[in-house]
C-alpha cells in the first residue's frame, strides 16, 4: 500500500471507513455492508445497529449513480486552497446505484455548467494529489443520457 | 411534560461588543467580561456562580476563570454536544444541575477570539471535518450547508427567495440595534442579488459573520429568579437530540433538506405544552440562511409547500410579522459569537427590552445550530406562560 493519505490522515470521520479509501487507493470502488443482514453502512461503522453484527463486507460496487445534491464552490477556502485555480468547481453528492441510497461525495468533471439533481453520473477513480490531501478520490462524470426529473431516483424518506 | 418545565429561569444576561476578528483580545478575558456583566445584570456577585456550562469547542473553562471571578466553589461544569447545535441543550444541562441540587447559579456562555484561538472557522468546527468533505473541496460549513440547501430548493421546490427574506430580516432588525455589526448596512434586494456567490446556492449575505466576543446568561431556580428580577425568562423546555437517520453521516442524513430538528421540535412542543402557533418571536440560528429556513420548517411553522408563502420579509420582521426572527440582527447582521447572542436576545424579548421589541411577547423561541449532528431548541416564557 503506497497510499499517501495514511501519513496525514483526517481524524474527523470514523476510522471504520478507512477501508473505503484503501480500496480507492487500490483502484477499487468498494462500499461497506453488514456481513450478517446486508444493511449498507455508509459511512462504515464498527457494528451494525440493525442486527448487532460486528462483521462487515466490502463488495465491489459499480461507480454509477444519480446526483442527489451539489454545490458549485465560487471562492477559494483556507483548507482547500490547493483548489483555488479550479474555482468554480462542482462537488456532488451522488446516490450510488444498487446500494439502497448510499451517498458518496466527489468532484464533478467540469462541463462549464451547473449540474442538476437527478443527473446520471459515472465515477472514475483518481490517485491522490495535493488537492485531495493525498487521498484517492472518485470523480464523477455526467453520463450522456436523458436527464430524469429533479428528485428522481431519490430514496429519501417522507417529508418530516 | 418534563419536570424541568419552568423550574429555572434566566436572571442575568451579558454580552461584549462584536469585535472584528482578531481585535477582541483574549477569549478568556472576553468570557470574564460577559459573565461579570451577566452577574451584575442579575444582581449577584460573580463569586456566587457555582456552575459553568458551554458547548462546541469552548476553551474558557470555568476552572480557568475561578481566580478572576472569586469563585467560592465550582460545583458543576459541563459541555453540550455538538457545535452550535448544542446551545439550547447547554441551557437544559444547566437547568438539570439546578433542579437536582447540584448547583445553584449556573452560567451558560461562549467566548471566541482569534487573538489566541485558531482561525474561528477551524475552532468552531473543532477540526473534525471528515475526509469525504475535505478531499472533495468542501472545507467550510457554508459549502456543506449548501449541499443541504440545494436539496431544499432544487429537490423540494422551496423558493430561493426565502433565503433572501431571512437575510433581509436580520439586516432590517440590525438598523435599530446600534450594537449590531450590520447597523447602518442596508441590505436591499438588489444588494443581496448582486452580491458574489460563495458556494451555490449561497451568496455573501447568506453566511454568518465571524467575530471576537463573548455572551453569557445566568440560570437559577425560578423562585430565586423571581426574588432577584422583575421579569425572569422561564425555561419551559430545551431538548437536545437527534433522530435515527441524522447525525455525522457525511451526506447520508435523511431528509437531507432538513436541519435535523424533527425529533427535538416534537419534544419541545410536547414538553412546553405550546405549539408553533403560540410563539411570539424566534431567534433562528442561521449559520446560513437556507439552514435557518429549514429550521423554521422543521419546527412546524410551515410546511415545505407553504414555505414560500410563509417565509417572507414581511412575516419575519418585528413588531407585526407572523414570526419575527433574529430581532437583534442574528448571526448574519448582529454578529457571530457562535450563536450565543441569540440566547441573550431571546431573553430580552421576554423582558421587553429588545431594540425590535415584539408587543406583548410572552413566548420566545431560540433554535440551535441547524444541520449540526446533534441539535437543540429552547422555549422561554414569561410568568403567565407557566
Ligand atoms: Zn446487520
């Protein structure tokens, strides 16, 4: 494993999710499931709250999904200054196909326009750079397909 | 109903000026200034404060202030999770300590300064941003809130004009408040619409300011507060919590358009015995305007479908709007002491001393940091509401 990110790891998340980044570093898009009941655990955790199992599996997942939400960043921010030259850039939250609605962030390849909720995207794994603090990333590319209506593909619960 | 209902009250408030970032001096000194002012306001000696409660990444711990306050005995100290979401929850912790006899006089406070702290944004975020955000270009809370608010506007169809209404209401109120950072700044629709984008759908005026400062309120038993002050602000309810499906889930919260108050709001109304229709005035923590809009919806003031009709400038301003909000200017236009100024203003409304006083105000709401992993809300009331 030559992943740079392990040397300067962010402590903000839950370390059970480290395998997500390790898989990306190996060129694989893997998400966490409970080994016993199959519940998708994104972000990963140590124990499945649904069935109590402490075992997880990390199946390969096709990096294909639907934009659930997004923002286009229009200025450079202090901790992400390495992206200053990329401004404006779009970060999308993508609902991954076949995962009961698990969502993963990623930069959207620049198309010069803002995306829409419901846009179909395919992910490409990119090696870590200074911009990503050495972490490998998944970069989303708009798939040339008819755009579903906003909100389509959502598994969001009832309006509260 | 919680047995805490009305058992404690705020008897003293104190707030420093909203200093420009990096010019306010040490946070510990600011905390002392706010706490001593709150004690004087309550008519007690600062030495009598025996409990200290804060939230977020507060660094001015009670034990550090004891020599300067002349503290006789520190009997209770606690920090509410998480960030700004924990503010009303801090009031609840203080009330619990008083009601159970662990402490008598508890100060709830927050102090911030870049003089001796990290950059405010880093300090506030406790440096606990997950890799999913940072490696994908998301650094600031405004960018993360933008993800929720895109869902609110594009996903749920709530008009973007509601964001502008929130911002304009805060600035409108700041014009009557000489202590507000936004005093003298007229936020016209044109000025808002022409302001630069920060992170879509947010513009410059959608985001809270950053200041050096401190604010404090002093809680004590309702009986003692009645002896000391003419108009105690009784704490009717201040639940803290988060429902299943919410929390630090890195974009996997449901429903993502929300600010996470669904369970807390339900408890707030059940514990207090009141509902949104009874509230006279609200201080809505707005780290960003859109999250404030979602907080209003979460608390049941309107539905997603009604939001465009309800969340308008006219409805949000004192004295006659249907729900006057952020009557000192709020985080956007009064200034940002990590939301603690909103608690002080909620108390002023009960006392009748706001610069944008709502007539006959008897129920005053304060909602904590929206979208936080754990959130809380507080309802304060006059004697008649008990
Ligand atoms: Zn399970």
